[in-house]
C-alpha cells in the first residue's frame, strides 16, 4: 500500500522529493547490508581441521578405544561443481631437517583407512556441496583408533594431520599430491598432535627384522622344550617357519639367512637344555622390538608348535597364556586364534583350573563378569556343535561341558 | 467319483518318544494312540529282529534286555552324522563302507515313521517337527527318512514353534504378549521367544542345544549307580549297557515324584540294591541345568527383553517333569510356567495344526473356521552369508572370511542384497559359497558351507567389478541365492531347500523290513 502511495505522489514536485528521500533510505539500507555481508564473509573461517585424542563421539561406536577424533569447520564449497572430495593424511614431522615441511607418512593397520595401493594412512570422502556450503560449527567427521596408526619410528612423535579438499577427481598416492593434483585443491588445513607410540614404527620393524627372527626362534624353542624335550614334530614346525620366512629373499641371501637361523635354532636348543634360556628376558626384548603384527605371528607359531602332536596339553596352554599376557596383545584376537587351533586338534587336555585361562577368566573379575564371559564362550562353542566337521563338533561338545561346569563353580 | 482327501497330519519325531496327530473334523488336533498298546506316545526305539522284521516302540524297548545289540535308540542324535547302526556291534559306527547289517540314521528313522503311519489310514502328506537348532544335514536326513516311509513332507517345522501353535489354540490359555517356550525333550533342548496375540504368532528367536535332554539325565543316573556299585562291589558297571539306561529312566521318573528310590542292579559281581536320592540326582544334572540357563539368557538377549517381560512360559517335552527343571525355570523367570497341558503331545498337535495351515484348500468348513484366525510368522534361525576375501587387519594379509547377508532372526520372507567387488585384474570367476552359522562369525572355520557354485566372469577387466549377492528366504525354508556380475549381467542362481539328499533307490538299499 505504501509503495502505491509513493508512485502516485511522484507525479507532483513534492512527490519527487519524497521519492529521492525514499531512494536514499533504500541505498543506505543496501549499503549497510553489503558491509554486513562482507563482515560475515570475513568472519567465516576457511576449512579448518582439529584433531584431538580421546573418546570417540558415541555415533562412531568405538567404545573404550582411544581415538584421534577429526573435526571440521568452515568452507567446504566448490564453486565449479556440486561435489567436493576431502582427503586426510598424517605425517611424522618430528625433528624435521631445516627447510623440510613434511616428514614421512604414517601407515595404518586398518584397511578402511589405507591408501588404495599401500598401507599409507588415508581417509577420503566425496560430498555433495554447493558454491556456498560451509560448516558453521565444528563437525565430528571421523574417529580413528590411535593404535591403528603406525609412525616410522616409535616414541614421542609430532604428527601433522593434513586435510585437503578439492575437485571430485582429486587423488593422492602414498600421501603425496603431484603437480596435476595440486591444481585441483581448493582448501587445506593442518593440525599438529603429539603422541607417544609404544609399538615399534615401520622403520624400526625393518631395522629389527633379523633380531626379531632370532628372538622368535628362541621363544619357540623355549616353549617347545617347556614340557621336556624338543619333539621332532615341534622341531619340524620351527624349521618350516624358518623356510617360510626366508623364502622371499633372493636365493643366495635366503641360504645364508637359513643357515644363520639354523645355527640360532641349534644354540637355542643347547641353551634350553642347559637351562640358560630366560623366557622373561626374551619376552621383554620382544616387547621392545616387535610390532603387534609380529607378536601375533609369533603366537601363531607357538600355537602351531603346541598342536603339532595333534594334542593341546595343559602345560602348553598354561605357558602360552603367560606368554600372551606378557606380550600384551588383544585377548579377544588371541582367543580367536586359539579357538581355531583347539578345534583342529584330536585331543585337548582340559580341567577347570587351566580352562579358566582358556576362557580368559581373571581373578580380579567379579562373578557376574565371569558368568557373562562364560556365556559368550558358550554361545560360540554351542553353535559349533552343529559343525559339519566331526572334529570341530566333538571339541565343541567338550568345551560346552567345561563352560557349564565353570558356570556352576561361579554360581551363575 | 472324487478322490478322498488324505488326513491332515503332524508328526513329532522325537529322540526318545515320537507321536502322530491329525486334525479332527472340527479342526482340533488329536493324538493317535498306538495300535500295539493304545499309548499316545511311541518309544523311538527300533529292534532289528530276525526274518527282516523291524519292531518299533515298547516291544523294541523290551528287547533291550535280551537282544541289546539289535536295538537302535536315540536315532535323532545321529541324524547329522556319517554313521550307521551296526547290528553286529549294537552301536553307531562310522559309515566307511556299505556292510550288511548296517543302517543309516535316515533308514532307522524311516522305520519309526512307518510305524506311526500305521496308526491310521489315508496318510500321504505330513508336517514333521525338528529341533530349532537342527543342522541342515539333519533336516535333510529327516526328509530322506520320510521319503523312505512313503510320506511327502509339506514342511519341517521347529518343535517349539509347533508347540506355540498348539498352546495358542487351547481354550483358557489365552496367550498374550511375549511368550517363551521351554522345550526339554529326551535328547534336545530348545528355547523360543515369540510375540503372541491370541492365535497370531510372531517368532522372535530360538536358541537350542542338541545334546541336552532326558537321555543325558539318565546317563548321569547310570554314573551314580556305577559309583555306588563300585564302592560296594569293587567292580564297575558297563556304562554302555542299554539296560542300565532303561533302569535309569525308570529311576528318573520315580524321583520326579518321590524324594528317594532304590533299584536292584545286576553287575559283573552280582546284584545289589542301590538307593538313590533326588538331591543326588539333581546335583548330577546341575551342569545341564546351567546350560538351559545360558540359553534362556541368550534368547532373552536376542529378543531384547528381560525375564520379567515374558508374560507366559510354556512347557514342552517330558523332561520338564523333573522338579529341579521347573524350580530353576521359575527362579529365572520370576514366575511359574503355564501348567495343565500334556507336554508330550504339544509338539505333534502343533505340527498337525501347521499341516492344516499349509493345506487350507483341503480343509472342511469347520476346520477352516477353526484355523481361520491362526497366523504364524517365523524367522530365519541362522546367519546366512558368503565367503569373501578380506584383509587381515593385524597382519595385513589377504584371507578368506565369512560375510553375513541375512542376519539370524530376520523375519521371513526376506530378501537381502550385498555388493562386493572383484579383487584382481582379469579375474575370470568367483566362488559362490553359501554359509550358515548360529553366530555372526567372520572366521570361515566357524561356519558351515551349505552350498558351493561358480560364476564365470568376462575376461580382461580390471579389479573392482561390482558383484551383487542376493539371498531370498521364503516362509517354507527355501533359500534362493543369486550371484550377479552387475556389468555383464551374468549370474549364478540356486534354490536351496531342506530336501532329501538321496534318491529313493539309494535309501531303500539294504532296507527291506516288515514293520511290526
């Protein structure tokens, strides 16, 4: 209604003045809005990455695991297309040489967060976007278990996490962007986090490889001779392991390494007979030098030795449990590895006392926790009484009986 | 002239006892009595007598005393095994070679089914019950047994499911809410939870143990007898002697009513009178009770409910007569189970009702009216998956693992598709494996492979080609599997159904018995 009045009034001279005043007001309002918009734009931060260590947001369902939690804020737009790709890598920037901007990339043990062609840590995602898309508040992007990242070297490291956002075709190879790819980048942000890695890094692993092999033979011999002498079948398992690990080397090196390890095997056996082998000393060296993956390889070797005579004895079970505890590996993974061995042996010595270790029952647990854990094992083994494999089925029946007896003991 | 419609029949093929029921003209299930002794349950015992005669039932049980090697019992427990009953040894032995006087579990079971078939005329199509956790191989063997007995199986139905059907139709029971079936028979234990509103039944979950039943309780009593005999006479009883199992069963039944009992036991050093108390017996079966407790806990977890949310607990199976069983169940559930129903007959009756539901067009108007409002919705009892190549997270190695496509307890019918990709350049084919497991297993060593096929792929393509795997599971237990190479549209399909694995000729081989 007001604007109609203005137009009608514009027909007279008086009206012209009014129109000028109104235009002046509109101009003033526009000018104010523009400057306000500029201010707003200036106040919107560019794409920012924030990484902290701790509990993951609930939606990621990573309970009880320390994680690197990635959060994003700011521009996440692409003015040319309706999609944008984000890539995150991590670099070890500890003690960089002068002029160096980024160190060696970290690798990852989880294939969800790996480069397509290597184990290099990489998170990537392609999102729908528009020319003016931005995240006004910190957005929980993803969480990655701290233990799944492996730096080049162990110890206190200064990690640089870098997020790069760009064209949907943007790609990196082994954490590096070549000149063609760099042109596709629209935004990037870095975030630095310090973390002390207890496990050896991938460069440590390469450096320690030979010593690790020697330690593996020493622990294997100590384990095999724990119940008396080294049986032929047990020896065969260790020999086969030596052949396997040297088979990837070139012929000459393979023979040299095989000879060297055979000497270690003989010496370890002699030391074992002379009671000169200290299991605890071997284990502490192993904890110093072995990566988690290598520890599982050793456990697999020990399980092969334990089952080489198609029997899983109480003594072996008890010693293995102690070794596993010292090596501080994941008990669930160990339990799965052991279950696979147990189902394939003809005979298994069981008793309520040793089987508590078999089922991962610890003294410090409450009765309720013990009962819950036993039921979990029951569920696993009871299902196996349906196995098509007769050996598995019989073993499952024994395990089910044992679990029920233990539940009785704990008044479940 | 119109063809006479065959009877609507359900059979409970039990470990220790079997029963057959028909739908009467009003649509109510009726258990048929034995033609030998009028008993409504028949011992699942077969006596291989001379002159190619097979005696089934009570008389076969009697033969245990004098002809123990020729008597086969607990056949159901052997249905999934590659064994034969060897009449010369009187035992189930590995079936390496065909030998005269040896019979497969299917063949022996078929004799029991043939016997039950004699209780009435005009039977051709039946519903047979099996334990909820019966393996695929055992279901297949049950189908073979029926085929051999000249019966067409309309469907195999899980025992607890059949029992709920029966309970839902009993006037006065009024099922409503979350209902639990506690089925402790002679050889197996099943626990099933269902949402029930009148006669509309939605199964939520089933758990079970195929090695838990009254037969195991009997063996514990034999152990007690042996210990006492040894203490007094210094000699041990032969624990495999079937006659001791029979005595034990008798003792168990008495101890369900009295606090103590005694029996004269004839052992290698002569007969002695042995006394046994209920508390001794109850102590000996404590680990079995513990197993039932664990399975109830599992079923409650699966159903995402607590014991106090279960409105009614229904009992099935003869072993639920043991007092400690009821006491333990009442303690767990916080209230006593529903009583007053014949626990030996519920399963057969439910099977007959289910047969009626499957043969609706053959029902008369009264039967139709009776079953009109009955509705049963079942779930998938197992995880169904396929084998895929994955990277071992810890060791960074490629390994074969199980990938689940249809989770356990998915409501039937269902259809699910998962996409996978080829792993190498120029990959020429994929293995099409179908796996079955009770738990969500990733490890291939902990699953059963129930089908294997191959899909040839076009040559010369890079890795990463999408392959869609679709499993469709219908109400009658048929699983349709399809492995589709998305880009070339080439596919491998198969229908997996619980059907007999052998031809009737193979089944009949060396089985030429006259049933008595």
